[in-house]
């Protein structure tokens, strides 16, 4: 449920332990009681190093951070419960290894590193800059930067005790109760620990908070963590840089006396000057009379009356209070502007209903003529398949002998044991022939008799010494499915069509439906990579970022391969010009797309692109160029881009899926085209029509 703005906020956890308002008697302001849930306000802090970089930055609500000269964070302080409590996270200036106190040999076998490489990998994973965290109640653990032996000091604050352990061979451990420290604050020892060269933490015995002193390059600042509302206010006791201001104190600090004195004097002058209006403003016209007097009196009647004349005579006219009140009749009383707007929008000025559009406007300029309807398009006609007539293998010779002249008998030979595969099976052959039969009937072709015969009902397929099938013996059927055609009592066709491939579906493989891609990305030599890295380092002159970036060909190869996988293209990678020429000349099927880096030069690009065009005239070639790292294209590559038959376009690095698809979207040669394999319905119809023309 969404809360209203006027609802009271929920009481945060631990609020009962904190004062709802200070004990200061000036908490009540001049204009009523201030809100009790407003927290203290802190002065803005913006300390910088000598070079102008940020050192300490703190907001008015108390949150802030401190940075090392390198720019890395050292201390991060966050406020809680309206700036009454603070938590902190501390970091070292550089990373260090965190080592386990348990020796390698004393660990269980499954926790030991099997080899030196794994040990180095674990050491890299254990590198960190974190020194610890203190929560908003000041409870937590901080550890110092490890010394040469790997030992770290510990500063731990719990709900009841404070523990400090110093590292080194002479390290000590001190554990003191917080209650005893608060009861005997004068004689208690100072609990402090240096976490790093720039960070020192100290426990405040009297108030139970932790002070974090940050000192770097001459800048010193102290953060307080925990319940900071217990700290004394500014003026009573100097507690480092933490000076808070309550809202009531800010209100009392505003001195309005000088402003009120000037305002009273201004109001007196305005009141005194307003008393002369009735005596000074007596002309009944908005224009002043001229000094000639009588000459202007003639035109006085035609002059426009002053708008202030009626207002000035209001006391002399017979005007009652009721008549003045009538001027406010119909006025809407309101206290909140949003409620007034809502009332005006819903009751006084309701929203207009949608206008009903008349029919002539709907029909447009054709009215009163009839609307033409949807644009014309070729409608797709789907014919219902017609079942083939089932004939026995022994009936086929009788049907052939009784065949009329000019007719064509088509017999599809199937077998029940050849119906498991959907690509070249009797089941798919029968479906394709039934669809072809329906289309021939719809075309008005009555000279075709379409039948189906079951090969497994009599005899064997390959045996001729024993009981054999008559279709195998007389008409040479060697497998199923098989197609037989008869005309004028003679056999005109007996084969598995489509060159022996037979009946099959379309090839639903993207490797055949999409063109293959040849990626030419040269791999640089070790000397070239070192020279490029040295040039980049020299140009940067010690800066973190350089304006010149060394080309990483391995990264470019991975980016290109990732994009091609996302778009579903099958590809081959060539890392040299000789390998690119070999793949372009002998790959099967030939490549349809060339993605070539601009670093290979115009000569290699022309040779590879021409070889692809010789084997596949629909092949397209693209130049991949990194403009930021390599600058503009060289002159010889610029000349190649003018030859549209050789270069299709230039793709900018880094290559993305959207840029590649945008370059290929208008090219029909690289779209997904599922190839056919064997016989489908249309192939059967065309085959029968060719046979009918020769009958």
C-alpha cells in the first residue's frame, strides 16, 4: 500500500535508545514547535591536495569520503537514521595478499594447491584493498595492512567489548569492556591502532564512538563512526572537525531585526504617500488638461473617462456591503491547490467526450462511392490432398493393358518397412503425391490415373531365385519409394526420381541455407605487437589513458566470431594471406561473404575477393576498419571502395550484430534460403506435365 505524504514515518530500529529532541530550551521556534524527526546538519567539507585533486568531500547530511593522492578511496562514511549514526568502510592505498594463518602442509588435502600455477591463481584471487567495515552502531572489525611476515593488527568493537591486537613478534592483545570504559573515562587508557600510514583508528571511551584519523600529503581530517548524536555540540567542546547544527539552532541564528526595521520604515512611507491619493488624483480624465483651459474644455466631453473614477467615488455612491459580496458569488473555497485543480477538472470543466466521426469523413474522398477494400494481392490457394487409389502388385499389368490412348498411369510403389525416415521415406512420398494429385485435378487434368502399390505384400525385393515380387521382376523396381509411369500399354518411366535422391523435405540446416563467411584477420608478429605497445606507452607519457590504442588482433578475432555466432553464420578464420587464398580457392561450398581486415592491404583484399567472385558470383565483400586505432583508410583502400562490384561496404570496429545485420538486410543473396533436396509436390507436378506433353 502506498503511503500518503501526510502519514507519519515509521519508527526506525533503535530509535527508543536515542533522544527524540535535544534538551535545549530553545528547541521551540518562534513560529511553533519544530519537527522532532529532523536530524543534525553538518558543514560542507571540500578539501583538496596541492595539485587540485579531491582529498576529503562531505555533504551536509554527513556522508562523504576521503581519497588517496592516486584517486583511490580511503574512507567511505554513510549516514543512517537522519544523520544520527554513521557507518564506514576503509581501504588501503594499494592491494595486498591475504594469507591464511594455517600452513600449507597442515591443511586438508582437498584445500591444498595441486601445483604452482593453482597456488599463484589463488594468491591473485586473495588480493584486496579492504581493511574492514564498521556498521552504524560502531560495531565491526578493522585489520591493518600486513607487515613483512604477513601478520595484521586487529581493531574489533563488539556490543560489549573493545579488542585491539598489534602485529609483530612483540604483539599484544588488549580486551576491555565498553561499560568499564564509559564508567571510568578519566583513568582509562587510549585504545588506538594504526591501520596504514595514512589511517589511525581510536576508540572514544566516554561516548562509545570510533574516530578515524586520515592524514595524507599535509591534509588531516577525522571521521566519527557510530552513534554520533552522543558527541557534544559545537562550542561546548572541540571534537575534531565534527560540528553539528540542529534545525532549531539554525532557526534561532536568523537575525531578522535589521530587515524588520527597514520593512517598517518602507511601510510607513507607503502609508503616508497613499493618504495623498484622494487629494491629488481628482481629474476625471486619463489625460491632463492643457494650460489653455477653455480651448480644451470643448473636447473634454469626448475624452475617455478614467478607470479610477468609479473607484474613487465608491464612498460617495450608495454602495452596500451586500452588493460588494455579490461580486464573489460562485467563488470556490480551497485550501490545497491540487484539490482545486482536481475539482475544476472533474466537476466544473469535465473532460469532453470523443467526437463521433461522420461517415463521409471515415470514407475519405471516395464517398459516396464504395470503399475499394484491401489492396489486391495474390491469394494463396491450398488444395485438399486426394487419396491415391490402392492397387495390388498383381493388378498392375491388367491396369496397364486396359489403359486408354492419351492417358498416363502413375503408380507410386511404397513399402511399410520404409516409412520411418521423414526425409526419404514412403510416408513423405505418398504425402507429396497426394498433394500433386489434388493440384492436377484442380488444374482440370483428367488424363492422369494416380495409384499406390504396396511392395511388401508379395515376394522379396532383391531375391530372383525364390518367390519374387512381380513389380521387381517385370518393371525393375529396386527400392522404395519408386515411381512407375505407363502410357499406351508401355513403361515410360521406372526410377527413383531426382537423380536417385528420391523424395525428401527441404534441408532445414542453416549451414546450407545461409552463405558461409570467410574472416581474414592477420595475426601480428611479436615484434609488431611490442612496437605498437611501445608507441602507445610513449604517447601516453605516464597518463592512465592514452589517445592512441594498440590494435589487439586476437581481441578483434574473438569479437568477429562472437557476432557471427549470434547471427547464425558458419565461418572460417584465416590469419594470413596465404591461408585466405587457400580457403577461398578450395572451400566447399564456396564462401558467400568476406570479412577482411583493412590491415592486409589492397592487394591481398583484391585477390581474395576476386577468387570468391569467380567461384560464387553472389559473394559480397566487406572491409573491417578500426577508425580510432588506425585512423582513416589508406588511399589504396579508399580507391577500392569505389569499385562496387569488388567492395560491398566498410564495417567499423568494433563489429556488432546490429551493424552486420544492417549491412546485409538489403541484399537478397545473403538471406536465409532453404534449399530443396529430392522431390516435393511441385517437382511431381512438373514431371507429370512433361510426360503428358510427350504422350
